[in-house]
């Protein structure tokens, strides 16, 4: 065998840098506080847990291929038409579907320099060209995105708020972006953290989707709903886009346990409220605590913060990561996002947050 007689992946595939999930390994005997993947410290709704138990009684049957129960629950909670909703195996699947549906060889997809890494993977997988545009102060820049548009542009991915920066664009800026794009370009608003945002000038994008024919919003059950393990995402878009995505997706892309649990979780308003209250309190406390240690923190509206370390021997982000991991506090190195000297910290339980702050104080001393 040699390199010339083996199957060769299509162009783009071998350019993909594999996604590296957040770590969860600490030394034996040390209690793990996982703050590396923006998971919920509250856990899922108990009603979602009960719904899964129910769903396991019929495991020989295929799930409902159109996730009707889940789409109806989402539609009801958000006041939407269920025919304009598609569900996915995580919103990551839907991001991939969008790329595979709207991008062909030679097409371009635009996203920003510190944007979510899945956009690049989805673009390359579809055989298209990633066009990465600069940000300003860790924030997407509408003018930079519009300047990058060419006749080959088919898709723009924008996380609002963005991961790992935690910054957001006000709805006015999103409107300006939409107004400047050709109507043939798909604008994907990834609102994975929408439920956490407490800003009067923020909107998740629902109204924009309703009022246009080229905007789609993606959402997830992995963050505030505490159901990352089940892989549930959904998108709200114009009928013609949902129709196209439905042709491309797997016929049974969301499993029965996920459909049942997601629907139950969506109806449990008090669980949602509890998660919001916890995050509101600890986002402020963690940000202030880190700043009190002399660290720079990018102002976040999500359930995580991006912390920047001093450019000093022994005090850089990888050093802090080693120090914290030995003590059970696992944050996220974000070199792959263009931040070699920063860590992303998920807002965790009170114990995890206070423990991380205490350990960082020792580390910096
Ligand atoms: C976590 C996250 C998602 C959610 O992905 P799932 O596949 O639904 O778990 C999507 N977009 C961004 C920006 C995220 O940070």
C-alpha cells in the first residue's frame, strides 16, 4: 500500500482541525469541578429526567422522525409556528445541515475570528471556503463582515452571544448586518446562550426570522436546559429553509429519549427561572472576583467568562490551567480560538466558583 492507492477524502476534509472537547480529567482522589464546556451547574429539569424513563419503555420503536412533540413544545413556549421549526441532534447537527444544504464547492461562508469552531468544521466539510473576518475588542464587527461578502458568499454564521468571548451584538447591529447582506445569503444566528442574556438591546433573532426569508436562528438544550448528554437542538427559520433542511437531515435524527426530555424541559418554566437566577448572581460575582485578582475579564452576557492572564513567566494561561486542574478545577484553554493566554471559565456551582477564585488567588500570589 502506498499513498496513491488509498481512498482520499474530498478536498477540505483533511484541513479540518478536529474539535477538542473540554477536559474532565483530574488527579485521582481530587473532586472534579468541570467548568470547561458551559454545562449547567443546576442540571436538567426533573420532569425531563422522568420523561426519559418513560421513553425507555418503547426502545424497539423508531422515534417520530419529525420530532413533532418537541417542535410543538418549543413552538408553544416561544409563540412560534411548529412548521417553521426543525430539531437536531444538538444544534451542532443543524449547523452542519445548514452548511451541507447551502454550500457547494467553491462557495464561501463567513464567520468571525473568535467565532465558534464548529462553523469552520461545517464549512470545510461541505467543501466550501471559510472566510474569517476580524473582530473589534473580542466582538463581531458588522462592517468587517459586510466587507467580506463576495458573489461566492452563501452563508454567514454569527453566534450571538458568542462563545468563547461572551460578547453580543445588539439587535440593531444584527438588523444592520441583515440589511447589508444580499437576500440570497443565509444569515445563521446561533443563539445557544440567548436565555442567559439580560440586556434590553438584545434579541435572540426570532422576530428577524419571522420578518425575512434568509435568516435562521439555532438554539440548544445543552446549556441552560442542562441536557447536553442527550444532544438536542432546534432552529427556527422560514418555511422554505426548514423544507430544504428536512430533506438533508437523517430521517430519525433526534432520538425518542431526547424528544420526550426536551419537550418536558421546555415546559418546566421554574427550572429555567432557577438557572437564570443562579447565573445572574454568579456571573457578576465571578467577574468581580477575577477582576479583584487583577485579571482582565471580557464582559460576558453568557454562562461563562473569558479570562486573560498576564504575559509573565509562570503566570500564563497554560500555567494557570495546570495549577487549577491539579486542584480539580477544569477550565478551558482557548488557544484554538485565537486566545493563547486566556482561559474560559463556565459559571458553576457556588463551590466550584469560589474554589476556582481561591485557587487562582494562590496561583497569582
Ligand atoms: C454550546 C454551543 C452550541 C450548542 O451545541 P449543541 O450541539 O446544541 O450541544 C452551539 N453554538 C455555540 C456557540 C455553543 O457554544
